């Protein structure tokens, strides 16, 4: 019983922190000015973006990544009814591939860990490392406070975030 209570408390805390982090994001001038935003449909251990995507999809063009082989394709989010479970259990939009990377105003990127220099540690597959060099947009990492660490090991091909948002 104590284990379930601990899990419920952790879930409540992460949900509350997700709301706070996304509240900071939506007040940021870059987000407010953006017309086209690359987001991600979150997994259980990431800042929960599900409601945020839905909320802003009527006011901004929201793009979500789709895993295709070793690469990410981008697609426009059109509603929850147009999502299907893809590789790794991530909900992905169906529809046409979006390739006008220059029109993306903001890229909001998940990570396992970030540091204050903007370095990001992903899940090890390199999907965002292959995609982000083609996107000239402002890049924001969003994470829980425990994911912000002193130093993330970085290689020359790793793309740094312009800003990291967390609750701290």
C-alpha cells in the first residue's frame, strides 16, 4: 500500500511540475510570438505535453515528430483522433510530412537530462541530433528539476538548446 501511495504522490508531483513548466513556456516571448511550434507527445517520464498540445493547436500550428527508421519526420497535429501509437509507444500524428523547417519558430525538445550550458542527453538513438541541425528555430529544452544536472557529456554533433525551462 505504501508503494502505491508513493507512486501516486510522484505522479501528482510530476503532473503539477509539468503544469508549472508549461505555464512558464507559454508566457515566454518566443512562444507567444511563434506561429509554428515543434513539440513532442510526451511519454510518462517526460514533461506532460498532451493537454498543452490540445490547448494551443487551435491558435498555433503544432508539429509533432514521427519516428521513421533512424529519422524523425514532422507532421502537423490536427487533433487527438488523428494520432496513432507508433514506435516506442509514442502517439504520432497521421497525415502528410511537414518539411518547411525554415517556417518553424520554436522547437520544444524533451531530454533525459540537460545542463545549464544547453547540452541535452536524449534516449541514445540520436533522432533529435539528426533532425535539429536542419531547424534554425529557437530551441527550448523542458525538463523536471531532477533532470537538470551539472554537466551533460556533449559531442561536436550535439545541438545545444538556446534555453532550458524547469521549475527551478
